[in-house]
C-alpha cells in the first residue's frame, strides 16, 4: 500500500526541524508579545544566514535570552552582553546581540504607547492576515508594501535589524502574511 506524502511549500525540503516549523508555526497568526518579540529578534539574527541555522539554535537563543521576556532583556548589562558574545549556542555577532537589548527597550515603549506589541505590529496588516495565492515558490516576494511600512516605522522608533526583507520574513513567520503556496496542505482553505 502506497502512502501519500503531504505536499509542502518548496522551501521546506529538509530536516524534521524545518518540516515541524513549516507545518506547525509558519504562517499561523501569532498574537503573544513575547513570541512576537522572539520572532523579530530571530529574523534579525538570521540576516546573512539560513533560517535553518537559526532554527537549530532556537532553543539556545531562548535559554540565552531568558525566553525573550522583553522586560528582562531590556535590563541586560554590558557584562551580560559580553557573556552572550561567548555563547557558542547563538550567533555571536555583537551588533545583533546589542540590538536585541535596545530593541527590547523600544518594545517596552511600544507596549506602553499601544497597550501591546501585538496591537502595534498587527496594525501594519490592519489586524488581519493577508492570504496570498501563490502557485509556486518563485512568485513569493521578499518584501511588500506592508513590510516596507513596518520597516520604516520600526527604524524611526530606533529598532535595528528590521529592514523590509526581515520584516516580510517576520510577517510570514507570525501569520500576518500567509505565503503557503496553493498546493501546500497548510494553505488555508475556506470551509463552508
């Protein structure tokens, strides 16, 4: 008896780690401030690297950065930053590590101003996921009008490692944009 393999997005062709991430997280709407902050930081950490590299280090990141508790990360000292620079379980890039701390401080300001990071970040898609209808992987853009706007606004506030491509990847990861191709089993189908 032949079993049929689930059809997935073309980018998901690797490890069980990638498959699990694709099937259970990517493109699913996320509204928890701590998790949104985690993805914002991880997408920035990924700049210049492959996403699978970050996925492999994700548990190490969570441990190193106190599960991305925004208030705790915002209080990191120079000494803590130096200890992170010596942590082989994360990407040891000083600018990326320092930006995590400064981004946490700004995230707290955003929470105070808007009530939550969720409210602010989801405002760039008017609070509702964009469901795209891509037939193949080559159609998926690296940026969008919304990621351009998010990047510009975040940079204006002082966030770092938030270029439009990073913001678009963040939007995909957190379900603000659903870019599963139409042939993928994760593509949202309307039920009636």
